[in-house]
C-alpha cells in the first residue's frame, strides 16, 4: 500500500486550516466594508442594454438582507419569450454559491423569497450539461458557468441558466477558493459581499447555441455595468 506523501498531508492540513478560518469569519458575522464604489447602482439595472427591471430590494446589506434586482432581457430568438435575469448581492456568500441554480429559479415574487425557499424545489433544474466558459470582455477574461437541462426534450424546451460570480469587484470562477486563499484577512478585516448574476432562457436543441450566445452577450454587458459601478 502506497503511503501519501508527507508534503500532500501538509498541504491538506493547510487547506483545512484556511477553510476553517474562512468559516470562522462567516460564523462571527464579521462583515468588512463593501468595496463596490456604488452598490446602489443595482437599482438601475435597466441601464444594461435590453434589460427591464421588474423588481428589486435595495436596503443596506447585512447578515440577513440580500440586495437584488430581477426582470427580463430581450430575447433575439423570441421577442415574446424574454430571458430572465437576477442580480443578487449578499455577505452570506456560501448561500449564493452553494446552489446558484436554485437561486436562479423564479419560484416567488422576489429573489429574497426564492432564497428562503431554495430547498423546496429540488426538481426544478436537473442540468445534464454543466461547464465553464471564458468570455473575452474588452480584453478581460470573465468566467461564466453554463448549465443546460434537457429533461423535457425533445417534446419540450431545454432550459439554460448561465451565471457569474463577482467578488471584490472581480469576476471569479470559485468564490469559495478565493475566500479560502484570503482566509486570514477575512477573519481580521471581515467578509466581503458576493454578487451573483444569472440569466435564464428556454430553447430547443436547434436554437440552443444562439440562446447561449445571447445569454453570454447579456452577461458581458452586465459585467461592464457592474465594473463601471464598482470601480474605485
């Protein structure tokens, strides 16, 4: 039997220690400053091209409050069937990145209600195709998570949900890994808000790629908007 290398054991212990530090920051509810220059800009999401905001919650962030905006995005494939978007900000990062697919479901009148009931609709999204795409947005690489649910095909439409995480004003693949990497500063200086941006659409297999491209285009515009609003 081959014994694991001691250096891997040390690395594992270090990783667990950093994870514990990050968790301590969440448990302590040690909130740091919001590094977004204009967090209230979430109330003007209709400035994102093709976007119509239909609901929002804009109270100041705290441990139990989520800022959110949600509404519709023009769908070039079907003007009568717009795509749906949500932008949610919270200091409770694990709740956002723990299951963004359920956060992205329209299960209630607002994102806060959706978050509260996230565990009640486990069958709403069953992704068969889950991957990460990288967008080039004005020379910057922006990671986008893409999920397709084809369980209704071929007799019904497939469902697309695409999302990105924004942490400390930067798009990140994994907020968890970013927080683990900065675990010690989290304990000292407090946690930072996480922003989750999602867009969803229905499409057939023949229109799926065009639907995904439309979602990517909107997410690129959404990132430009957030970057302008939050830049120091």
